[in-house]
DNA sequence: GAATAATCGAGACGGTACGTCTTGTCTTACT
DNA sequence: AGTAAGACAAGACGTACCGTCTCGATTATTC
C-alpha cells in the first residue's frame, strides 16, 4: 500500500533559495521588518511557494536559523592539555564571529525572533546554541577530570561564557579578543 | 529668561493612558502584534498624540518597559564579608525575579525591542541593566581587594552572571535558585 | 496521405465535460468570475487538458457559447407574401428567445466576452449573429423586389432590428412581443 | 443638532484622479483587466482610498461611466424642418464618435461591465444612453407631428438607431458616415 | 510483446491582483 | 499649541487564479 506521489515534485532548490533570501533579509532589516514579499522576490519565488513550505513567518525564521546556523561549524574545543590556552583560542574565534557586523545583525535578529516565539527559541537553542555549549562543556569536563578546574562547574560555566558574549552583543558592547581573554581568566582554573 | 509656553499644555494624563494601553497590548498580543491604532483607541487618544510623545514603536515600548521597570529596585549587593554568601543571596533574588512569568515576558519583549534597535538597546542598557551590573561589580571588586577573588576579573564576571541568566531566559530554560548557586560556585573565589 | 496519430488519443468525453463545467460556471458566477481551476476540478480534468483544448478563457467561452448556441435554429424568415406578417412572426420568436432569463444571461456573457476580445467578437458574429442577420436580410430583399419595401435598405434594416433587441437586453429592458411589433411597424414598408 | 464633521475631509481631487485613472485603464486594458492596484498607482492614491470611495470594481466603473460619459454632450437634434437632414447630421456626428478607436474601446469596456452587472447596466442606461435616446425621440416625435414620419414609431426607432450602431461596434464593423446615412434612409419618412 | 509517444489527473511553480490592515503624516474642527 | 478624529500614500499581509511545467500512470501505435 504505497503512497503515490501525484503532481510535480516540490523543489528543494527553491526552498533553499527562500532560506537564503530570508537570511539576507534578517541581516539587512531585522526580524520585525521581514517582508515575505521581499523574500519571495529575492528568492525568485512566488509568495504561494513560500507559504507552501512555511505556514508562518516564525516557522520560516526557525528553519532559517537551523539551516544557516551561525553557531554551525562550531569546532570542538581542542585539547592540548593546556585548558586555559585551548579555551582562549576557541573563545577568541567565537568572539571574532560575534563581532562581524553581518553575523552580529543576524544573531540580533535571531534573538528578537526567539524573544517573541517559544517555538523559535527552543528550536534555536536545540539546533544552534546547544552545539557550542556542548563543545565548551566537554572540554571543561576534561579539564575537571585532569584536576585543572574546580569540579562540577562545567555546565554553568559553558552557559556563562556564551551568555556573556550574547549580553555584550545585545547591549551593543564590542565582543573583542580582550573580552574573550578576560572571560577565560575569570574561570576558576588552577 | 523664561521659556514661554503657548497654547494648550501637553497632558501627562494622556501620556500615562498611552503607556497603560501599551502595557495591555503587550500583554495581550506580544511585541510584534502591537498596533499604534489600537493603543491610541484604547487610550482615548489620537494617533498624532502618541507620535508626539514617542517617535517610534520602539521608543514607546522602551518607555513602557522603563515605567514598569523590571530591574528596578536593584539592591546593592550586601557586604557581610562573606563574598560567596552575599553573591548567592543577591543572585537568588535576581533569579527569582527572572523566573516570574510576567517579568519573563517583559524581559523577552524588551530583548526583542533591544535586538531590533540600537537606540533602545543602549537606553535599556544604561537605564536598566547597567544598575545590576554595577551593583555586582562593586561587590566583586571589594572581594578582590579583600583577596577573596582572583584580581582583575570583576567586570567580566559581572557581565557573565547577568548574561548567563539572560541566556537561560531566552532559551526558555528555568532560572532557578540552583542555577544561581551553580554560577556562584563557578567563580574563582578562594 | 493520412495523418498518422500516435500515442493516446484525446478524449472527446473530457472535452464535453469541460464545456459542461464551463456552462455551469458561467451560469453560477458570470463571465468575469470564471475560474479555470474550478472548471478543471468540476470536469475532473487537469488544467493542462483544458489548455490543450482551449488556449484561453476567451476561446473556451466562445466554444461553449457555440455549443450551447443561442442563435441556433435560426429559421429562415417565412415568405408568405405578407412581409409585415412574416417579419412579425419571426421577430416575436426571436424576442421570446431573448426574454428567457437563462438565454438572456448567456447572451450577456457572450457580449461581455465579445466586448473584451476581437477574436471572440468576430467569431461570435460570423458563426452566430450573422445567420440571423442573413435570414432577415434575405426576406427583406425579397420584399424590396416585390415593391413592398423602400429599396436598398435591407442590410441596414436587418442590423437595426437585431441591434435594437440587443440594446434592450443590455440595458435590462424587457424584449417583449409588443416591442417586436413596434420594430416592424417602424419599417418603411408600403 | 448639527452633524459635526470630524477628522480630515475627503479629497474630491483624489476621487477625480481615481476616476480619470479608471477611464485610462478601461480604454487601455478593457474591463476585466482592470487592476485596482494600477488605478491607485496611476492616480497617486493608496488602494484604501479607492476602496473608501468605491466598495467594488463595479461601483467604480459605474461612477466612471457617469463622470466621463461618452454620450455626454449629446446635443439635441436640430430642428430645421427637414427631418431627414437633421437626423443625418446628428447620426453622422454620433457615428464619428463611435468610430474613434479610444471611444470605441471605452464603449466596449462599458458594455462588458454592463453585461456583467445589472447595477452598472441600469446606471449606464439612465445616465448615459437615455440622453441620446431622448434627443432622438424628441426630434422624431416632432417629425410625426409634422406628418413627416409614420406616427407612433418614435420610441422604437430611437432605440433601433442606437442599437444598430452599438451592434456594429460590438461586432467590429466600422461605424461610418455611410452607415449612418443608410440608417436614416431606412426610416419610414415621407 | 516491447518500445515509443501523446494524453491524462494532479499539483507545484513564478507571477499578478485581490481586499484588508497598519504605519506614520496630514488636515480639520474644537479646546 | 494641543487634541480626537479620521483621511491619506505606502506597502505588507495571506488567498485566489493565471498559464506553464513536471510528475507518474494510462492508452495507442509502430516495430
């Protein structure tokens, strides 16, 4: 009893063009200036096609964040044995990312979307942010195991580090390498 | 050299009615469903009057949030000599505030507004968030002076603590007393 | 030299279903509310099939009108020798046709289609209206030959008679037997 | 107890611009290609303003026909005593009007609108067409009184003359001075 | 019987227009 | 000058159709 596919197949290519256009719109205008009309035009798609894939602006943004994830390509934190140096390298790279104007604009738009919608927020967390959190937490736990870090603080520390940078971003304070270094030096390492 | 006021005076009563209507709208529809038309009608005011007071939706919301200020009454962190205990008490109170549903909704609305507008972000930071940051940083510096905290980390630590709780709020994770305690125990105190 | 048809044959049954559905749509919604989507769905056909038979809405309507031809069965005008009586009989029958609500609706739809499209107009004229015109003109010319009618006016008179009834139809004035009689009595007969 | 006008007054200037744009659209694209978007843009008006004045396309077209009446400036038929000559002059002028491409296009659009809508049809008749009919009928009755025309045929004759030209227009046959002359010579004048 | 070819129902596609809603400005009469 | 009311230009919303294109399935004809 096979489900028969009828009619023309949906174009995955178009869907990706829509997501790419959404990303550009988010970066250029922010979340509440998103225009489905503009997205469709930029993607070379009809509006109906946008709505066929995504029933609402929120669903579109959620999938955009998932597909074009900023926190993507989050490398695992290297483990050279030197916890402080490893964290410093990783956090500096992360901060550099946050400090690029286009990435900053995109993260702010994503934050606005997450602030308005539980659905976006949870998806954003699970699909994007959690990866960075996990990468950090694993290296921190390794540090704990090696006796280089106060035990039992890995999870909270990981969220502190990411939260600190997000806070700087939202309050329009620069997210510099120096700030990243300060965060590392504020950790309870031995 | 007195500034002469001509014509009818602006009505402070009307301004408060506008803010009250905005608050109701925010509660009822959320930030991105705010309608100036509805606000004006609910406040019994003309739209022009709303725009005379507030040049944009964002400014209106900013003032509304300040009027109903969440971070208000941020107490200075007590200094009993026991840094860890003092931070624990203060952070628990702060976390409790963050975990109330209505306060959480307001902070999310404020975050959305701040994410979309540099102006709101800076104003929000200077008039709301910075107070908490300063309160924490002062106590931390006293701890540094007393040799209880690794020196030179007060500023970054204060931002980490607030950032961590904001991050939990935005990702819909509960901001519990336990989490507050974990943050404190992850500090480099002696 | 037979044209060889390969592949599946076109379904005449489907074509008739399309015309029937078009007729229903015209009756139900009028000319400018015609929807090819609805017609195809009602006929159980794909849209492409509709377009394979008819390149445009206008062609579809034209064929629909021809199939359900209003001016069909236009009898030649009888020639009993009494010109006035013959015209009276014929015009009364014609008027009766015009006065039926469903026929009137069809003619109005046809007129709308003809007003919008040269193609439909010419086709409609050649295949429908001209027959009535010719029938009238022939009898009028016979009358001229018999000295009963002012000579040289047959063609213009035929168009006047049909035009007069069409004008009444379009302006929502009833096309009665009395009107038909008045038209006849306004002719320059001896 | 006077009704107080509150708020900004409606702009009659804008309304006229909308009607003018509608007229241009009708002439250029025909009735069923009318686009409110285009009309609004051409009139330099917002769509809402169009809809504030006219609840539907049909109402807009109806008012457009009334305002920009084609049959307007219909002169009374001159009465020099020579019925045939008077009719000839008047009908030739009328035919010349019908034969101008832009007027022809506009009348066809009006006819399409009238064919689709009773409301437009009746308004079109009462406000435009009836004037020409009356002008003709009056001169014809004067001819009857003078014994120059078969008595009792004025009304039907007036409708025949107008109907004949409308019929030629709809079937894409030229409405020439010769045709006008033939119509006159087909009248039962003495 | 297998290969080829046109048609079929279905439905996604890029577009255009719909009629409604909201924004921020402007105008009016009243206070 | 400030106010409530509300018209205005602009433009986005989500829906309905347009005419085209793409599927897999269904008939025919030809080899």
